């Protein structure tokens, strides 16, 4: 991918091997000590920053009133997400350009790190469908192991794999029933306590 092919909203991001590096990616030293992006690890400090300061998870710029998440069927059903909110354009471009989402054959990888604690809502099984979700109200909850975002879905557009590539299953965002979106049984955490 050439930098000229990247959406304008991502031109300020660093590049690695031809791809823009989303804001959320954690940078770790390689064997030589050079800092390299680790695409399958999200930086927890950036997660907190995005929530506290209403920044986009992908581009790091301020979010407007409308915010979006990308999730699978399980995340939409549970109304729980581990990734932060995005601009609609960033979410759509992520679906279009992220190799992990675009190609069905790219499996999720577990992270070989003792310091990583996955939420019980984090499923390493790659879903067959991806949902672009317009979100409303939200709260941070503690599952007993980690923090997650409990969100109110307002509308959803579905994507699925055909011949190994992710394509739109529905043409536009459609309203969804968001009654009862708040999760019971989890401790709600004020954002200033993160």
C-alpha cells in the first residue's frame, strides 16, 4: 500500500511495511532494541486516553457526537467491546483495509505475554460476520479480570466473507433494539478511576 492510497484522515499515522499503524497499536522493542508495532496488541494506556479524552481508537483525533465500534455477533449480543470508539470513516476504512478483518484466512493470534489478561468476553475465534455499530450511551465495567466497554447499539451494518474476502452483507446502517443494553453483574467504573 502506498501512502497516497491511504485515506486523508490517516495520513498523519506512522507507516510500517506499507501499512498505516493505527493509534491503538502497542510499540515494543525488537531484538535489536528498535521500537516496532505489534499489530495484535493494543496499548492499554491509549485505551484509557481514548475514553477519557473522546479520541478515535484508530486515528487518535477527537470524536464528534457519533461514534462507532467494529465487533462480531457475540460482541453485539453482549453489548460489550474491548476496542474503543471510532469515527465512522475510520471504522469503515479499517474494515476495508485491515488485513486481519479483510481476509478470512487471517486467524486471531493469542499474545504470548504473561502480562496480558483477556476479558472473558474476548473470543479468539474469528467471527464469520463483522458488525459496524453506531453507538449511543456507554459505560466502563469491570468483569472481575479486566475493563470493558458496555455500549448501547443504535444501528448496525453487517459484513461477511465471500470467497475469503469481507464484503457488505447489508447496504446501510439499520436501527437495532437497544433496550436493556446495560449489563448486570459487573461493577461500573467511573472514567476518572481508570
